[in-house]
C-alpha cells in the first residue's frame, strides 16, 4: 500500500480514537461544534509531521538510531504539541489528556500494524 494511503488510513484511525477522547474532556461549557473542531484539529496538526517529517529528520540527524527512536520522538512531539494546542484554548488537564489520547491511538495503531498487517 502506498505511504499516502497508509497515512490516510492511520489518520482516520487516529481521529476515530483521539477526537472522542478530546471532545468529551474539553467541556460541556463550549458548543458541541467547537469541542469537536478543537478535538479534531489537535491530531490534524500533528499527524502529518509525525508521519512525514519526524522520521526523515531523525534518520538525517541520527542515522544510527533505531526506527523506534523516531517513533519515540514522533509520539513525544505529538503529546507535547497537542498539550500546547489544548492548553491554548484553556482545556484543563491537557497533558494527561494528550497522553491518554495518543497512548490509545498508538496502541490501536500498533495492534493494526502487528496483527492486521497495516
């Protein structure tokens, strides 16, 4: 499967997992459409960098690094950036929320990769 197709599939999976977690935690004091827009934007902003930029950057800066190093850098970036995104909009407990959402999507993505051949 071409990398762009794999990325689109991974993005869809990420959105299905992370967006409901974020939307539920953002708070009922915001309109539903705003909660979902903030929730979806979090991973829309980070996902292309996680897939297309960070792996190449790590490979260029540290060619001897194992592939898991790039994954660690990418996931750390996603958590930090999504925490900052949520905090910018006053979402409480942004860091634990980003850890939960990204941990859940990473775990499901790893399962899909290992057991479903994605």
